[in-house]
C-alpha cells in the first residue's frame, strides 16, 4: 500500500478489530501510517447479507479516507 501511495494511488486497508494491535505494530515497524478501517470480528462465518451490512456501515468511512489521502 505504501508503494501505491508513493505513486499517488490512495489506499485504505480493512481488517477486523482483532488485528488492530498487529496492524499498528507492523505499521510502526515499516515506518508507515496507513489509513485503516476496522470492522467487527469475526467475519469468516458471516452470511453474504451480514457482510453487506458490515460493508454498508463502513463504506462512507472508507471513501472519506480515500479522498482525504
């Protein structure tokens, strides 16, 4: 993602809340500050309808972070 942003392509990663600490640790190790959106955990056993509902709750936040980059 950092390479794309260096080329002017904005990015946002989406992960579940279970991975907040890991993502922050990895970002510090790499010296980057990526835009991130976290959703409720877990997602692996969600139905399609549940996944759409989760996506709907964060779509505006993702878009806002993409255009403010």
